[in-house]
């Protein structure tokens, strides 16, 4: 099996699985309980929080556990805005941001969606122009999930804070945490979203970094867990698994990135042997190494995806799953100015350090076999 | 008698009273056969451990639960299911139970009593029983009135081997017992219509075998899962359904290569019918069932159906032929297939669609086009490679 869908989710690390199992087996007590068993569970929580904090070079108390990246995004955005305020975001954010912003627009909040260039990157100057007196929040993703474009988050945060310190900056780092360096001493953002299952941790767990002294409303009220901001009995197995995953990602960040970068440039090199191919996420400074978005001309991405399944190669399409499926219609690829044909034929290969060069050779061989046939028989 | 003692002690006894299609009771010498099939279907759905007691025109089960009742209400052939109280066969017995049951319904203000007297030895006629029990009710519950035309509640009394009183009746799906009228092969596409067509034939007693055409890699595993899910939803009414998933890509490829673009759909439909017929033959079925409705799409014009129907030996039933789309959608919602049907996955019919399909194909032309392909070989190969999946409701 060749798994090239690591931006959708990653395979949990063995140590993570062992930790999750151990927590379910032994540390099932409620960390709020007064007895010894509860305190042991609480220790697991503390350790994990330290690991996640270390991943982004933050203080432990600045990390709040959530059910995942979507919740972290929702909590960050809805927790800091006021009625009648103005929000700046981009056209290529994750649906958990875009859909929420659309809801807020219906409630009378104004949102500016910044354009991106053909690389998928916003223009700092345009951001500067968009800032208004009532701008309350700038929410931008660090790395785009479909094309892997990297936003200049350090630069943009500095700019926003330089204009008005009271504007909150939220960075959706779901696709970048554990892959690019995130240093909260250098990054002046107030809020940062992270998800565990994108870095070989368990699903259903994530975190929101909240800078000290940031005013944010609680997302779920109840028993007062997570500093009164996110109530609900803590998901100890998930959190502890996340901790292990974060610790390993942090420790191995450079090695992993190096390996994945080699895979991407090798893949691009081999793709040049095929005709009718367009690379939508080059191996350059503006794109992460773990995402390779490619358009295959004269083929529907979905059909190619299913054809690759026969070789047990698993990828994602860049475009809508089906012509009838307007609900999930893609907005990222049009935003970088791709032509209809390149949108329809887009495939996303996303790598992890667990992938090998030989797997790319197999994928290229499969593509060489399938493309001529699928191009002759176009569905 | 134990029963009388229990009743005398004031202990309530209830059983599920099942009414089934009067059509069955009119079957003369074959009546036993239909009833036996119905009993078998009932046991199949609620578990063999339940005893089903038969009495002329009624069936009884001694376990009373609303979960059981709602499962029974989905068994074809059953008209209604009621939690009936078993009472002493006397006006006092009927009245006491009726009063007790009506007292549980303080929201109603009008009622009527309906009596069926199957036990002709009982010394009173049904009208008189109704009148006297009604009188007792009026005497004992204040504020209630009789309304024979539009009552809010009907008190049913049945005088049979035992006496029964019930006020709530769960309407069943009706029809004839499943598997009492042979077996047919249903062409399931994943759309709204075909599950409804299958439902309608199954409701008349026909056992269904499903056939679905899978065009990997042009259609996804999800499209296949969707059709399995539709079969599963139908199996709420029928019990387990066998579904053949037929690999269809090769046939579609050959058609693409050898036939004119505007004939793609019609030639493909002919193949679908012919493969289904081959599967039907192997599966001892005697007909095909489709969800076609006259004029709905290009392949459902009279001319198209004439062409797809020619060269088949088996009859093709199209129970939706005269129905409007909205009416079909209503049934789909009622039988709970609608939400699944509208999931947006491509099926084999929507993948290769000519821009302008022929709406008035000529049989001889299409026959000539299809003859460019090795028809028999392709049909046999598709049928040979069909994958059998059993769809049933998970409990």
C-alpha cells in the first residue's frame, strides 16, 4: 500500500497507539478527581501539554486542548470578535474558517477575503490596505491544505501588530505544525490552531494556542476544564497520544522535512517524463515539501484517483468529487487562477516521512500505464 | 381456565393482534400457502423464538412491544398491528377494558365503538355490542361524546376465540407476502426511482434480486456503497436482499470505441437489460424490474424502451411507468430511500453521457451498432464476474 494522502490524515505513530491504549487501560480516571488515580491522569495531561507547548515554543498554560483543528478555528474566531466588527481573511482558508465567516457575515459582520497570487500566497500590501479602524481579527492559514502554499505569517503578524496591537491575529497552523518551524516567541500571533492527526497523532484531538492575557470567550461552558475556556472531561488518551506525536514531530522536524523535500523534488523530476502535466505547487520557498498538487490534462482527477486505487496508491483529488456535487465545489484552485481543465484533473499527493522513494517510482509507473488509457476513454 | 382466573384477579393480558390483507383470505385453496409464507416472513423479521398463532383472518403474537409492532408494520401483507387487551367475552369485560383504555387518553373528546363478531355463538350481534359498550363508556367517563363519522378515537372490539379490545392501531404497509409471487431482478442504479420500483413489486409479493453496474474507475466505491445502502433500506421491508455488482467498465469501453456518440446510452441500456436477464436466468428469476417512468429522460421515451426491450425473452416490469417524479419522490421519502438516493456520487449512467443522446432510436440501427461488439461474450463475462453482496438491516 502506498499512502500519499497525508494532508487528509496521517498514520498514527506506533508509540502514539501504545500511549493511547495505555491511557485507556490504566489512566481512565477523571483528571479532576481528587484521588490518586485522578492525579495520575492529570499528570498525563500536564506532560502532553508541555510537549505540545514545546512544539510551538509556547508556555504550557497557553495551550488549550480542543476536539481538533476545526474546533480550534471556530473557538479562536468566534471567541474574539464583537458585533459590527471587521475581519480579514483569505479566499483559500479551510472550510472550518470560511463557513464560519460566512455565517458571521449573515449576522452583520464584515469580512474581507484577500486574494492570492498564482502561487497561492496573499499580498502583504493588500492586507495593509484592508485594515480598517474596526478591524478586530485577521485570520490566515499558515499552509494551504490543497496546494501547500505558505503564507508569510511572521511578516503579516508583525505588520498587523505594528498598525494596531489590538487587532487579534489567528493563524490556522493545522497543515504546518510539526512540518514548519513555529516559534511563538517570533510569531506575534495571539491564536494558533493545531491538529494532532495531521502529525501522526490520534483523531479527535487538537489544540488552540492562546497567547497569555488574550481575552477570549469560552467555547463550551460546563465543568470549567481547560482554564474555563473549553469544558468537558478531558480526552486523556487523545491528549496523551497527541503529546507523544508532538514530542516526536518536534524532535525530528528537520529530518522529516528534509526527507519529504527530497521525495517531492524527486516526484516532480519523474513527472517530467509524462506529458500534459502541470505542477500547481512547486518545490520552492512558497510551498511546503509535503504537498504536491498536480493537474493531469485530459483526465478527470476523480477517475485517476480510482484508477490508482487498483495499485493500492491512495491520493486525493483537488477538485470537486463529482460534477453534481456543488456543495463541495473547490474554491482554492480557481483562486490561484487555474483553468477549468487543470482544476478537473488535479490530484494532490501529500507525503510524510514514512514514504519512500520507491513508492514514487511505483506511482510514476502506474501513471504511465493509466494516463494514456484514461485519456483515450474520457468519462 | 387460567385466563379467566388471571382476568378475575385484575391482571391485564395483552397480545399483538395482526390484521393481514383480506386478499389473502380470498385465495381459496391457496390461502394456506400465502398465510404460511406470511408467518415465515414474520418470524424471519422478529425472530424464530416468537410463536405466531393463526386464527381466521388474524394472527397473534404474545410478546407485546412497540419495537416489535413497528417491525411488523413493515412486513408486506400486514394491514395493521394493535396491542390488544385480552378480555372476558361479555359486555362487562369489553366495557371495563374500553373505559380503562380511554381513560389513558384524556385529550380526546369523541369516540365510537366498532365490533367484529367472528364467534357467531356469542349471543349478541355486533351493532348491539357496540351500542351497549358505548353506553357504558358514556356512563363512566364524563365529557366524552359519540361521533360515528369522525371520531378522535375508535374503540375496537373483536369477539373471536377470545375477546379483544384495542384503541391504537399501527398501520402496516399492506400488499402481499414477500416471496409469494416469484422472483425478479431489479436494476438498481442509485437514483430515486429504482428502489421505489423494487419496493412496489416486492409489495406485491415478488422476491427481489438486485443488480448494480459498477464502472470502476469511473465510479467510486462510494457509489457502490450507496447502492448497497439502498438495498439495505429496502430490506427493512423484505428481509435480506441479494445484490449482484456487475463490472461494467469493459462493456462501456467497447461501446465508446465502436458506436456512435449519440447511441452510447441506448446501446448501454440494451446491454444492462441483457446482462440483467442473464443474471436472472442463472438466479431462477423470471422478470426484470426497472424504475423507468415514461418520458422522464432520453432513455425512457417509448422509442428507447422499445429498443431496450426488444431481444429480451423475459418480461420487464416498470411499476413507475405512469407516475410523475414528485409522486415517486413521495414514496421514496416514505420508504426512507430518498436521502440515500440523493447523495451525489456518479453512477455508471452519468459517467459517459453523450451531449445529444438519441430520443427516437430505430431498432434496426441500434441492433446494427450493438452487433459491432461481441455481445454474447461481453454479457457472459459480465455475469460471470458479478460480485454477490447480501444486504440486510443491522440490528
